[in-house]
C-alpha cells in the first residue's frame, strides 16, 4: 500500500506538471533495463561498446548546463537572516509562485517518474528519506546508483509523512528559467530548468548537504562536504579520517589512494568521496557515515596513475556525462591515457586531436557504484558508522599554506576550517578567478546562516568527550616556476601517516604561529623525489604573508556579520599576535 502522504503530494505535483503518465520506480533490475532501453530510443542515453565497457552508458547535457549554478541556487526561509550572507535568498511565497509558473505543464508529453530513496544505510538511525519526482530517465538511473532507491525506501518510510519532497523537471532547459530552490522549513526542494547532476540529483548536494545541514543543526548532528576513508596501519589497526576539500581538489583521489611501494603494510579503505554525516556517539566520539551509495566523480585528470582504483571502479555499470565518445564507442577525457586521433566531443561535434578544443568538458563526470570500488570498506553499510580520529581541511593554495599543519585545539580547528580558501575549479559555473574563501568546503552547501553554522561546529566540539584532531593540508604549493613541489596522489599517504600518528598522541611536531607542523625529518620520504630544500619550503610559514591573510580573513568575517561567533574573531586576533611575536 502506497504511503498516503506521498500519494497526496504526488497527486498535487501531477496536477501542476501535467505529465502524460506517472511511473512509480521500484528499484528493480528489470526497471533499470527497461528505462535504459527507453533512453537509448529517445537519445537521452548512448550505449557504449558493451564488450569493453559492460553496462556503461553516455549522456550529454545541454551546453549551458554543465555544472552547479550557484547564482541560481536559493535558500528559501521565512526570514532572510536565516539564510545568511553566503546564500542567495528568496521568500518561500515568491519562490513557490515563480517556480510554479515554470512547472505548470512542464511535463506535458513526458513521463513523471516517482523515485523514493534513502540517504544512508538501510536500518540506520542516520537515515533520511526523500521522494524525487522527475521527468528525466538520466536522473532516475543516477539516483539508482547514488542512493538506496525504490521499494526499500517506501518500506523504510512506512506510514509517516517524514520525507523530503523533491520536485525536478528539465522543463525547457532555459538558463533564464533555471532555479534550484531549497525550503528547509518545509523539508522541500524544487529544481527546474537543468539536467546536470549537481542540480538535479536532489538526494545529493540538495538534500544530503543543504537540507541536511539545516536538519543537523536542529537535531544535533552535522552534514558535511567530506571524503571518508580508513587507513589500515601495518599492525592491522584501522584509523578513520574525514576530509573536506572543494570540488575537483582531490577528494576522490584521496579516498581511493594507493599506497606507494615504499610504504608496505598500509592499506586504504574507501567509504565515500563527497558527503559525510557526523554524529556524537554514546562513547563521546565523533561517528560518521557516507549517506550515498555511489560516486559522482570528476573525470578529467583521472587515469591509471592518478587514481587506478577509480579506473577499475568505473570499468562497468557506469554513467558517463559530457565525455568524448571514441570511434570504438568507448570513452576518453583530457588526462586519460591513449589519446585518440578522432571522436565525437561532449557537445556532439566531430573532434580531432589537433583541433585544440577539449574533447570532454572540464567538469565531465562518472556515476558509479561504491560497491565496485576495489578498496571499498566492509564498514560502508554499517548502520552505526565509523569513529573519526582526524578531520582534514584543504584547498588549492599555491603559496601560503604549508603541506600540512595541525590545529592547537577544536576551537582553533574550527577557525582554520572556517577560513580555508582555494583557487576556483571547473565544478562551479560562476566566473570567479580570485582566491575563494570556502569555509569547511561548504560555502555553496550551508543550508542556513553561516554564522550559526560556525557556532554549531563550536557547540559540537563542546559536547565531544574525545574530539577528532583537526588538520589543514595543501597538496598544491608551487615553486618559483609554478611547479608543484609535492608529488601528491599516492604519496599523500606520507602526510596521512603523520596525521594518524598525531591523532594517536604522537609528539613528532613543531609549534608554529598557525599550528603544529611535522618536525624536520619526520615525514617518510623513502622512494619519493622531494629535496630537503623543497621540504623546508613545503612546511614553512611566512609571517608577513600570514598577517596579510589574517587581514583578508577579517574582511570575510565582516561579511558574515553579527552572527559570527566571538570565538572565531578571538582566534584571528590571537593568530596575528603569534605572528607578530
């Protein structure tokens, strides 16, 4: 029997969108095969060479619809101050009115798919349930990979009305009629005019971050833009680490890291690469789950050298978006081995290797099941989650931030995380070319006032008996010629080794004005080509540059306004004082 609350809402949305038919998705294998065949007929999907890429398909979005559109993304709360200065705000009554005009009749001639889904592992108290209505088979098949979708979600919902209402339509894909609106007070998301994953897979950034962060503040937990991984030491102990980085800054590569040859006995266990929900356990520690069941990863730059585990993961049952189609009906993107001479580019045009034009879009994607990852953790579906010993924050900073440093305590760590900054990446469509202040890598995803969000972080720390240690990492520091000084990728385990040593109470660190850095000679550099001089520069702290950074942080804090917690400004002033000493 269908949940009466879901049924009533679907009927209401059917009356608004006016589809030709309504299909309730059950999540079965037969359903997947049927929908895939339908999408081949309409051209919504293209079939790859099934001998070389079994179960893999290809999708192109509209040329004006290739990334998250932050300027068209809104938090719709009764009071503008509840959305805060870092979000676009629209009054709920205005948003419903404006978007209803676009949704009205938007599904004429189309099928409305009803997609119930669980964010989290079945049976977990972490779980949140949503129902997405969409007119896109691409969305349905992606949600099948990214969530526990179908009958399992309806069973988990039972007879309650406690679900997130997610309405999506491609409509006419007009960027002037494109909106992604979140109504936290109503537990509702409306997205119209887009077909790109980050805007339309409404269980992902929209529910699991923006709406969930709002829920977490009310309910005493946190939803964060983080990777989640286990680091197994040679003695067999597994230490779990979460890490927040802006999109396209290496979260997926870190989560699937392959240890270097010289670090025998280490193993990485992958639990997730994008979203983490954090709760305080009965033992007073921080516990985490990844609420997703798949990866929605950036393709360009991914290859056997940078992320061999990702390449193995995406070798079957994967949806590729905006990549290049080779003549043998396989896939290619910039940074992948075996560059073809010819192909069909992400726009659908003829392409050759001499054209100077990209074959794949810089933000082209793959959607693939976590269950296929060679380093997938047995704890991935543990309904209790895993205990977190360390939390990493980091972005792209060519000059300022050292390779790694540890905060002095939780409050200082929240300051470090709240003020982190990064150079922009292709995951964002807005034209931004300067250093972007991106607190906790959550700037586009905080579902309420950023000042209240920082206070929630501080308050969570006060409730933790044994809080995880907080670190900042920067794999992207460059020399005078603009070349990366740190080799990155698998070699990042050398930094993680020091981090888990510190999380375990190790003392091999030097105090600096910004935090603790590894003592000279402590990082294991066996088998890696990094000179002593470069290592010195990688861990150096330039007081003048950091004083300028502190001034820049003041400007950011001024934008947050009156809700900025006093503790963070105290930390900023303390940083300046230490630097001047």
